[in-house]
C-alpha cells in the first residue's frame, strides 16, 4: 500500500480539503472520481479472511473477486465470477469449478485455480470470524489441504464431508470469505507463519475493479481503479470515502456538490432533498436485521419472563414511523423477507403494562437497571434513546454506553455487554446463515470455537442447535422451509433477541452520478459500473 503524495493524487488533496472544517465550497467533485460520505467506523481490518463487518464487506466487494456470486436483482440466481462454470458429483459431495482464463491480480500475477484453493485453505487455517462459513462443510486446518485443491491451473475441486443441498454450498461460496487473494503476493508477506495476515490487514491483494490506495481507520478509505479489470476498466478512476459521522454534515456536503453520495442521512432530511433536482434518493431493501441482544450472563436478563418483557418494551411502530421512516420495515423473525421459509409474524407490540406483569412474575416488581451498548452512529443512537424511554415506562432503567464500531464489536465478541443494539446481515443467501447464528450454539463455553450471536448472548440451546443442524442437510425444499418456520417461532418466543426491523438502505446521490449498484447486502453494493455525466 502506498500513501497519498502531494501533487501526485490531486483528487485526494481535494477530498482532504472538502472535509476540513474551513473547507471552501466546491462547484463539483472531480469528474473521474467518486466521493462518498459514509459512517464506516466498524472496519477493523481489510483481510477478506477476517472481514466480518458491513463496511468491511462492502470494501471487499470492490477489491476482490469471488468464485461465484449472486445476481443483486434476484438473489436466487447464482452466477460465475472467477469460476466460469461448475459441476456437482452424483453423490453431492464434490464441487468442481472451472476457473476463468485471463484474469490478473492487481500485481500482474495471473489468477489460477491454485490461488482460489489457497484462499479458501488460508481462511480455514487462519480461523477468523467468517471461517465458520467454510467450516460448516467439515473443513478444518488439518484436512483442508485434501478437501480443497487445484488439480490443474484451471480446475478447483471442493469436497464436503457430507451431503448438503447444492444451493446451500454454492450460496456459502458467494460469501466474502471466498474472495480470491493473490497467493504469490500474500505468501511473500508471511511472517512467523501468519499467512500474510498482518500485511493483508492493511493492504490488498485482489483482482477486483479497484485496489486499495489508503485506509485510515474511522477517517479515510481510498481506492484506485484497476485498468486491467477483466470485466472492463471502471469509468471512474478513483473512489474517495471519508468517515462523516454527522448526517447534517453529510447532507450539507451533498447539496454543495462536495460529495457524490451520502449514506447515513436521517428520515427528516429526505423530504427537503426530494425538492432538490441535483439530488436523487435511492431505496435498497437489505437482508439486514436490527435487533437488541440480551446477554444471558446477566441474571435478570436470563429469566424467560424478562426476555419476554423486553419484547413488549420496544415501541416498534413509533420508531418505524419516525426514526426509521423509509429506512426499515417492522420485522420480528430471524429470516429476512425473501429467504426460503421466512415468516412475517409480528406478535409483539409496545405494552408496558404487560411487561410490568412479566417483570413482577420474574421477581422484579420495581424493575431493574441494565446497560445498553450501541454504535455511536445514525440511526443507532436515536433507536437506543427511544428504547431507553419506552423501557422506562415498564420500570427498566437503561444506561446507554456509546462507542465506535470497533469498540462495540470487540466488547460484544467478548460477551462483556448486558444489552446491545446492533445489526445482523446475511453472510450468504441461504436461510442457514441466519439460523446458525440466531438458533444454534454448539458450545456455550467462553473458549468456544464457534461464536454465533447465540453464543455472544450466552444462550445455551443444545436441542435447538440439533434442529438447526438437521435443517441444513434436508434436500427437500418444502420440508426445509417448514423446519425454518418452526425455528423462527421458537426463537421469536424464547430467545434473548428482540428483533425489530429489516433494513432499507436509503442512499442520496448527486443526479449526475449513474450506474451505482445498491444490492440486497452491503457486499453486493458495487461501484465499478458508476460514471458521471
């Protein structure tokens, strides 16, 4: 990774001045650049084997190609990316991918089946957060070399331990953890057997339409176009993204023409922008859920009556009409609309009287005090304050603990919270991605290898885990859907998750910008087709 140099990258200098407190008003952003205001403080690293956050996933989609991918307009359609075709063996265990010829990494190295095999093996051996997606197929650091291998420069063979529905396997391989890295470059950066992880955490080694120029955590992300991209060079030569926490600042920069895209505006800002012919609003439904997690290590929150009471202390409709107006729909089950077996059951309404009855039954007639961790961004902070107010009517006093994305995630992943308000986005377009994290917890010990959301909230559910594991190997689609519906009803009634909304991303763009793709997940948002009039 090279740093920006004065005079060498003029657009970078413009970007820095644009976001300075005393920045002059600019007529427009550079014609060959995409300039974006966005809250991306959740990025903790840039290695695709480690990326497990929304913003990081979106970054990865611009820099790396994957074996296969989904059609953002129809997630049921899987198409080749690095792999131009594939076959499945008669026994359903062996997936053979033919790798596209002629793709080159940013380094100039040719992309081969060995790079794809190395990337998958590397992710399994590093065993970072998203490695579980591949581990589902029985891949371990000990056996992955025999299960994932290149038989020639254009052929990758991927073998599972048992039979799964083929679409489940393929959907998992559309996840960011299946991004293909430049094996020669990454191996040259290895230190002490780390598979180049220390280097790749701050650098890039992809073949995608853009390559990393610079990343400063919670400040700046800069990408340069890949002129040799196999699908065609991006029309825009660079992407400059600044972390702008304040929605009001984002709106001001957008209206002045100092940025092309604002990502985190509040609903009350939408109506004025609709009257501005220089700006358009784009709605992109996401398979992303807003929820509150209740840590079962807290004795009060571990009581079933308290878990149920908390679901009656959220003003779903009030927040949907105000804070989330246009940005979400009420959704209380763990499968988003559009997934196999998804339910739209919404049995919970704001009812503090009902909550008080349940709290009294649990031994808390006067309520109790609890903390709520939140990412200090929009609309999270407004939602947290609304929940604090609505819960108080039921006798639950909530102390809000704000932090940046990295701080909140680190605490959450260590199970050191009481309550947390956060988002969960599907890792791939199959119901198991959410079932496995909301309805399974194979090991509730602090040293567990698998750490889904159920683990993070210390919900010990061996029987539900068995049902979830059975669902993923069911090849009959109707039976599989029925099982997921049963799982959703159980989680809805018994879990420590107060699932509230399914997200609709609302993006504000300058009207001279065209071609941006805002997909059903953050890693299906892509920039390379964008251009400016």
